[in-house]
């Protein structure tokens, strides 16, 4: 696994993402067109269900049926990925049921392992 290290814009917070994906294999996605949180926070996200995310998870989902929480991280934190990743895929989850959202996050987001 490659450990990608990213930092927030002021450099005070570090994020780590361990993944077998090469930078150009990440598919950034954003639902900023329908999500105020994403619009406000430059929400272009990446995840890898086969990876591990530690130290910082920008959007975290903890589900009682799962042992491990899952997360997506802002692609903007990781220069190596941001500069090589595929174009941003625009998504919309309007009308998605709570259960469908839970299943999507558990299946596609990155497991969080706190160190």
C-alpha cells in the first residue's frame, strides 16, 4: 500500500490515506450541486473501500452494524492524487432513502483505522 499524506490549507492538520490505488485511479466525486455542506467546504471527495484512512476523516459515517467507521476525504488535501486523478464525477443523492445512503457509504467509503 502507498501512504498518501495530505495537509489542510494552513498545514496544521495532516491526513493519511493508505491505498493500493495509483493517483490516476482515484475517481473524485462531488454532489455540491445538491449539497450545501459540499458547496461550502469544497466537497470533492475520494474513497477506496480496500484502503485505510487514519488521523483525519473529513466526512465520517459510523454504522452500528459495522465494526469500523468509514469515511471520505477531500481530494484537495492530497496534491499527488489531486493532480493526477480522473475528472470530478458529479453525483446527486437527492431522493436517496436513509437505508440506501447507509448501504452506499458502507460499500464505497474508506474504512477508518484510528492510530
